[in-house]
């Protein structure tokens, strides 16, 4: 439960996230950014430590990875992280698979970093482009057909269904207007003359195949409120504040039991003098955090496209001190934050896959 009193001891700034006067602000919070919280003001950068082991946190250039589906049309995405609630994988599919997929364990949320193409689904086709989220409900039959080989997709799978957050004080049309969601129109796939059409049932332990004598996407029409869709980052309305840097939970897009998908998108920068414009140091003790850099820049410095950062529970993280100093030095030169970063927070600890540990040079 929340405390009934907020204490202040020792040397602290007058207001949070501002006028630090050389101190390093470190948040120790519960329930993500929504529960009981204390801020500790250090003399030294709390992220300057040497980690050892798989749960010390890591940065990974996903562009250097080779998922099985890049070179083999029948291949699967590459598992990056997992826990009992979700799986996070990387796909670089270069060609359409010969089979359909039906995930019988998870909802799937694909984020398109690079590439265009179409997801052929029972509900109809869904075209995709960079910046799109593609939502596929559990047990939906689909087949991804990329337009070319330059594909880069981050996939979050959730055991429980993804839902939009409860509407807040701004109402149900913010922070995004659901009318901008793209929903498929029915389109019967006649088939290409094969004797059998494979549907691969995907689940955490592997896959099982079933075969139809006809193309399974033969749906003439549909009705209901459980369907796939796409939504692009450019259509998201970003909440802003002139006097404080807002926590990532303000930018929540979809959530399932134990997993939340958020993002940092272009917006006006904080304008009140003394305000810290970049995320403060924190050690989120109840959630693991994944940050995936889709692109953009921060005060004139380009962000590393395709970088994935994992910050485990209890481990200090946040923008490095050099980025903080740059933001202060250039306060009067820049009035916007032009970043595009996807954030995935999980209630249970994420376990890195062997492929991730090997790529990061971490001993399991």
C-alpha cells in the first residue's frame, strides 16, 4: 500500500527530475512507475558498474543476428527472451513460407522495424510498413508475405490476450484514436492447386502441422470483436509536459498479464529551465525492461537503429551521463525529442536465450 506521508531527508532538489546541481537522481520504485517510490541522490553515476552473468543487463545489435527465417522460408523467428508470460523474438523473413502459422499458446504483436509486405489472414489481408504494430490474436491462421528480403520485425508473444489500457482522465480516444486502426476486409484465398495446405501450430515447445485439402483462408466474411489489425506509430498522440519528464507508462499502447508495450515518440521537449529532459536513473525492482531503438535522434545525435537493451529488475539503468550532460548543454538549441523507441516491460524476469548470450559475449 502507499505510504500516507512522503519524507525528505538530507540534500535533495526542491522538485523531482530538475535542478539536480551535480547530484545523480536514482528512482527506487515499485509496480513499475505507479507504486511507492523513493528518489536517492548519489554523488556518482549509479550505472557505472561492471556486470557479470546473464542478468546483469546487456545491449545487443539485432542487425547482427541471423534468425532462421531469414535464409530458410520454413524457418522460425529467433527467440531472444522469454518468461512464463511472454516471449520476445526477432524475425528477418526474406521470403513467404510454404505453410501458414497458427500460434496456439500466445497472442502475437509484431513491430515492423524495416520492410513492407502483407499478412494473409483468415480475416483478410493486412498490409504492413515500417512503424506498424501488427496484432494477431491467439489461434489466428496467417502467412507473412514480405515484398523483399529487407525485413526486420520484433515479435512479442503474450500468454494472455493483449488489451488496450483502461481509459484515463483524457477519455477513451487518447492516447490514440481507435478509428485509425486498420482492420482487414474478407478476401477468399482460392489456393494455388496444391493437394494439401499446411498450417503449422506454433507453441512454446515447438510445432505440430495439420494439413487441409483446401487453402484455410477461405473466409467469405466475419463479425465480432476479436480480430487482427495494424496500427502505425505516426498515428499515436503523445502526452507531454513542459515541466517534467513523464514516465514510460504514460505512453502505454497494449498490455497483457505480465507484459506491457509502450514507446517513446517524437514530441516537444520539456521547456521549463532546469528540467531533466532524459529518463532519470532507476532500478525498476518489479519489472524487467526492454528498449528497442527504431530510429530518430536525441538533441542532434542519431540513435543506434536496431539496438536492443535489456535492463533486468533491480539493475540501475537510464540514459548515460554523457547524454544527460548533452541535454543540459543544448537545452536552448533543441526544442524537440525526435526519438522512436519501443519499450516492453515484463512483470516476471526475462531469461535471455542462448543466442542472445552468445551474441552479447555473456557466459550463461
